[in-house]
């Protein structure tokens, strides 16, 4: 039985009626799949996850939080295999989507958004302390606590999926020593409360004008600071430091209602948890963006880098972490990560397409050429009669190639390689870089890829770009007089 059939069967068993429609909801950063079901009983959310242990953690925690009166979705039904379950539908508005749609002029937060953040911060110690003392920790997944092993997993995630994939140089042994020093420091904090683990704006739904909470299945024992760090330094939320300080003070006041609270200790270790959370998030952006070729996740990197810069400027972490400090400085100083355009008034990047039947383009700079990318392994529109008289600059061909995952993956690798060289060329004050794309006829795939790279480079770098499609020029297609488009 496929996933949708399982979901529909569970819905029929629960509602005693058939569904009217089942709509898949766009995924996020997890491998869980969500569906919205419309039926005679109204709208409900269905979830599918092959990881049964993770599902059990979510189901147990949901039942516990509901019993404690906390605003989490009502669990409606669970499949016998525990791979599918039905939940109350809280709508589509998250705190993040509300934030981005209702920022006032000059990115000022509206009173409504400020109020929602304040309420969310008030609820946090209820999850961590009030409900956390009696939560069934035996179901925690994948670890019972945010212990040394968990911390090292997160730091290794940053090392392997961000530093290595982004080509940041480091001494591995020295970096591991710094990771252990940071973990030793964080483990000085008593980890006796429930740590939500992913307490951030996309996991807070706005329902009936109030925050509701989802995605706590990764919760475990841990320190109080981590979850507040997750919310305040949620990358694309891009909160101001003044508002972060306000929320920090509000949280300390709220948490003191539920437990004896050492404010001085909380503040002493807070920046350390901010740091490890940012590094964990950057590992996730690298994994989803660089490794899985999902460019949307790379858009969060400049915000995370901004947070790192703020943290380093005001950090109160009483540790010496020389290798970690070096890699953070390399990240912060790299304009490719900060979102600023690296600039060179002299560098000319010549991007061209060509036909392998006619041979490779000649180097006109005297530097011996540059990148040559072979597009012939990509899906070929030229095999279809309807594309015979159009090129990779025409919408029909662009639409054909945009829908092919292989093309996206190919271009993402190209973008990474050419960006790396462009940064180095700017740094060394070189004046010429040549990038060529070839395909069989020089009309569709190579033209499209050359156009896409030119667009990408123009958006990311302030350099001169010249674009030429050799086969199109030879065949009399519409081009600039000299064949180069500047």
C-alpha cells in the first residue's frame, strides 16, 4: 500500500467517511511528508514518516503536552504501523511567515509580531520546566540528552557539511580540540530540563492569533539556554540585537516562575549555546544546500554569518578556541558567505556556449583558457521537433531544462566551482577568466547553462561579464554586432 493509500485508509477509519481531497504540503528540512485532507469532518493534517522511533517520540510528547494544557496539535489517529498519523490542522501561518509578511517600514517589527514572540517566549519554560519534569524521557530520539555525543555530532555536522563543502581550510586535530573545549564548557550547565531542540519560528504556528507549537520530536534532556538561542538567532528571522535582549530578559522573568533560576549562570553560558546552535544550523544549510543541491537553504547562510559576526563582537565566552576562531574569521571575511558582492573593476569573465562539432572556443586572453563544461550528458531538447528552431534563450527550452533535476545539480556544481575561482581571481587581481559550455549542436543545453551562469555571476559579483554563443553567432541568430553580449 502506497503512502497516500495508507493515509486515506486511516482517515476513513477515523472519520467513518471518505476524503474529498488529499493535498501534499510542500516539504521543509526533514524527510517527513505532510498532507492536508479535506473531508466531511473538516480539514486535518496527515503525516508520514518511515522512522518509527521518531514518530513514537512525537506521539508520546504530544499526548503529554496536551495533558499539560500546552498549545500543540491534537492527535486524532495513529496507524497500526505508527508510520502515519492524523493531527489537528493549525493552518499555514507560521511565526516566520507572519514575521516576513508583516514587518513594518525599515524592517521594524509590528506590535502584533512583537506580541507573538513575547507569548512564544512565555510558553517556552512551560515546555522545558513545568511539563518537562514529568515528560517520558525514555522515548527521546535519537539521544536521551544533549550530552557530549550530541554536541560532537552537531559540531561534526558543521565541519563536514559546511566547512569541507564550502572549501574552508582548517587543521582537523586542532579544530577537534576546540570542539572538545567548547563541549566541556557547555556541559558545566545542569542539563536536567526538557530541551525542545528546534524551537524556531518555522516550528511555531499562529492559530487563533496565538502561538502553537510543533516539531518537538527531537527533544531530550538539556540546558535551558539552547532553545532560547534557537529562537533568538533563527537565521532568516533576522531579529535585531535590541529585540533579542528584550526577549532574553522576558524569558528570564518567565522561567523564574517555574524553577529556582540562577540568572548570572544563565547569562554566563548563553553565548556558548548560541554559538553551537549557529554552527549546527550552518551544517544543516550546507547539507541541504551543497550536498543535496537545494539552493533555498544556501540563502540562510548570509544571515547565519551575520549572527556569527555579532556574536564574536560581543561574545562573553571565556574560552580560547584558536582554530575555531580562525575558521569563523575566514567565513565572516569571505564576501561569498556574507551576501556582499565581491568586486573587481578589472576582472572580465568571458562565458560562452559552443558546439563540440565545431571545436572548443579559442582563448582570446592569452592565459591558456579556463573552465570547459560538457553539457552533453544532460537531457537534450534538441531530440524533439518542437524545439528545432528555438535556443536555450527561449522560454520553451528554459522551461524544459528547469524541470530536470540533473540540470539543477549540474549547474549548482558549476556555480560553486566558478564562484571559488572568481573570489580567488579578485583577490589576486587577475583580469580574465574564461568559462565555456559545450553540447552537441551548441544551441540548447550549452546556451542555457551559459545564460544561467552569467545571471548567477552578475548577481553575486561586481565584475565585467561578456557572453557569447558561438554557434548562434555562426548561424546568424540575434546577437550583438561583435558576437559578445556585455
